[in-house]
C-alpha cells in the first residue's frame, strides 16, 4: 500500500515583547548596598571632582534637589537636611552593573545593554505570561545582587520604556508594569506627555505642541 507523506507545517514563532529593566536610582542604590543605614535617608552622589549632583534617592528628590544642582550652591541645604553625600565611585558602579547584566543574560538570550543601569530584554511568550516573567527577573536581581529595579513590558522598546516609568512611579505596581492590552496602552499613552517619550527632545516637543499634539496617544493617532 502506498504510504501517505507527512506534511510538516512550520511552527509559528512565539510573539516577542520587550522588557526594559531599569535600576532604580542606580548610583545611590549601589552605595546603599554596602551601607544599610542609608535606607530611607536622603542620599546624593556627586559627579567627578564633586561638581554637581548626578544621582538622588527618592528622599532627596522629595526635598526638591535636582539633577545637575551645583554642589557648592547646595552644600548648606544638604547639611541642613541631613543628606548623605557621596563622591562617585565608578569602579563600584561598573562592577554592580556587570552583575546585573550578567544575570539578565543568564535568564534570557537576547539582552541589549542600553546604559550602565538599563537593558532591553526580549521576552518571547504569550501575553498572559509576560507579567510573571518580569516579576521573576526582578526577584532574581533583588536576591542575587540587591539592586532594586523597575521592569516595564510592552510590544516595542518605546512602550517598554514608558511602562518602566509607570512601574517606577506607582507603588501599587511593585516594580513591574505590563502594557498587556490595547486598552491599557491607550490609557497610559493618554497620560504620557510627548516630552516624556523616549527620543523626543525639547524642540521636537515644542513643534508637536504647536500642532496640537500633547500626549503620546495623540502622537500615535496623528
């Protein structure tokens, strides 16, 4: 009897989303890792030669301190409010960054290191599993390195970066936010100013505002 030939259908690749893993207040978090007494205390890290502020804890931000504030102008204010002040230690920061990135590369094969404290990670899988995958990455980094991170997940790198901002600012997210559905994406984009979109600078924002485009959602729909 003739044998039937088997038809092999190509397997559909799993859809891919992106996670942006962003170390929170990275330089400050590195200093706190070796000095637990700094937790819940305002902390700043200064640039080379102690010129200006380049990292702030959330407590320091709450005092109104800004990135780039000159040290000599803020010296009295910092001492008045009991702010812990550290000169930058790039050797330490580089070593801890390497640990973070190495763990991400152990967990997922496709990791793009964007900066010393940020990396994009490709996450293949169905939509419902991605939030849990993000929480798993965060837990392992907390356990193995001790550096707190925010994880934003979205279908593109730009949306992942927006999601990471939500994860960082909203305590209810517990450090992980997934733009899981079109409805959630639309809600978040409507709340995101165009000047907060990755890659859009001040001049581009002004031009978009002149065209009546003020939010990420309006830009997407334009």
